[in-house]
């Protein structure tokens, strides 16, 4: 555990490019990403992939971009857009939210994965890159993941990535005219080395069969590392 008497806080997250083998996370740029991101998330047709965002439904791509830029200006949120390396397609997004540099705490939120990210290495690598930047580059102590308590896929994903469930904040907010209970998860800096090693082992080429399927699950790798039974 670090000596907090020497802790001087962390830099606030800034727009950054994070490049991986499968995906690259780049800062949201309205001119480059507005329509492509909107379309990747379902567009006006469904908005299903962002239905748990607490905002009222967005009317169109421009309104969605207005919201992203407004949060960046007013709250210093940093939205990263995920680009598939093989195709250069926009496939999803996530945001560094609610930064607390003094205490070394930041949240990843506004997470939306387009269909191309489902059951592929893209999402796992994107969130590995974002977490690695927070802990290894910026020196944060705590990385949070929060979601609507009814959003079971988000809770499953958080646990898969190594976030620890901390509880439910009941009646946390009113979302789209209804109550929202919020599930809270976190990774702290002392946990990160094992979580990072598990991410890297899972993402390695040796962990994939020729058809692209995984050989070992991320959770299994992490459990083995925690138990000291995997190199």
C-alpha cells in the first residue's frame, strides 16, 4: 500500500489516444465521430444501447454530440471513442467521469458497446487500455464503475473485468421519470497488478484459437493469478 503522507493527488484525465492490438480509443471529435458513433449505437431506430443513460432520449446524432460536449465543458468528462483497428469502424464509447484528482478517484461511465464489440476482444481490450491509463499513467487510487441496478449486462461486465461490487445506492436518482437504484463497483490500486496481468494474459495471441475463440476465460486467469497457481 502506498504511503499516503506523500500522496499529492493525480492529474485530471485529459483527451488521450490509447492504442491496442484490436482497438484504439481516441478522444471524441464531433466532426469525425458524430454520425458514426450514433449509428454504431443504434441511431434513432432503437437507442437501446444507451437506454440506461439517465438522460432523456436523444432526438438525433447532433443532440447526442451536444450532450457529450456539454459534459466535457461543464464537468471535465473525457469521452473516448473506440475504433476497431482492422476496419477503422467506430464501435463504441466510454467516458472518464466525475474526476476527483485530489483523492485519486475517477469513474468510467457512459459505456456503450456497439454490436461489433459483443463477444469479441474489442471491449475487453478497450477497458484494459482505459484502466491501465488511469492506474499506470495517471497514478489513481480508485477506479469506479456504476450502473443502473436493473442493467444486468453491465453488472456482469464489471465483475468480468475485475471490479468489486460494493453495494446498491437506493433511490440514487430519478432517471427518465423513474427511480434509479445504482450498483457501485470499483478497482483499487492494490488490486490492479493482478487485474492487469490477467487482462494481458487473456489478450495475448496465445489465448485464442484459430477461429478467434478464447482458450481461457478472463475470470479464470485472474482467479489463478490471485491464488498463485498461474505464471
